[in-house]
C-alpha cells in the first residue's frame, strides 16, 4: 500500500519521474492504467494533483514500498498530500501563493513555507514532493536535509527502497547512485 512509482523510461530527461499511488496489487507494466498523486512533470503540466499513467506519457517502471511500517502508518503519506492541498487553498487569499504548488527546477527541490508552525510544500520537483509527504508522515526516505543539495536525484529514493534503508544516507562520491539501474544494489 502507498508505493512510489518511478518511470525510468525517459533517458532524455536524465531522471525518472516519481509519484505516490493509493492502490494495492498494482501491476508494473506498460498496459496498466494507474492513478497517481503528486506533482505533474515538466512535460505534462506543473501543478499538484492526480494523473493517470501512462495517459500522461509516463509508464510505471519501478515500484518502491515501505515494508517496515504498517498500512495505518503509511496512510499518513496520503493524508499529507490532502493536507497540502488544503493548506495551499488557505494560502490562496495571499496572491503570492495562489496556485503556487508547481514543478520547478529553478528553486530547491523542496521549497517549504512555514506558517504558524505548519510546514507546507509550495514548489519543487516531483521527488521533492514525495520526500516531503513521507517526511511529514514521519517516514523519511532519504537523509536529504543533511546533504545540502539543490536537487534530490530520484535514484536516491530508488536506492532507499531497493536497500530498505530509511532514511537512506547516500555516499555522494558514489557515482553509481546517480543513474538507473546502477543505483540498485547488486543482488547475489
């Protein structure tokens, strides 16, 4: 339940696209039509919402799933998505933030506004938004805050799921972690 989907079939973009899905028993193939939650991508739009893969041009290629926690705990990931929509709606009166949850690689991958002690994701990348939802649910995927990065490669999340190490602390000098499929641990 609540796995992450990655599409690594677009090498021309030099990255994979990430999204959250709320279904069980999903097949990871080109024929499956899957509704995902998250930020749209640079080619199919730019706002928070739902989309169907492969209708929007992405195909579910890899599945990541936190197996170390109960479905009840994982449900908080979906609640974070819902809470973000509500928070941004409340911010809508402030024109600086109206409709501001956008895909962007011009800001940090996870641009968070803190108002009245509450954290709200306002812009960034698809993988940044996924990381935010998991962090807010208390299920950090990658130890990204300590890395001081402008961008978070999707391959770091892929590696976390593949190794089942949370939060995953990538060795930034390991170039194999920067591309798929080399980011996956070698299985004997």
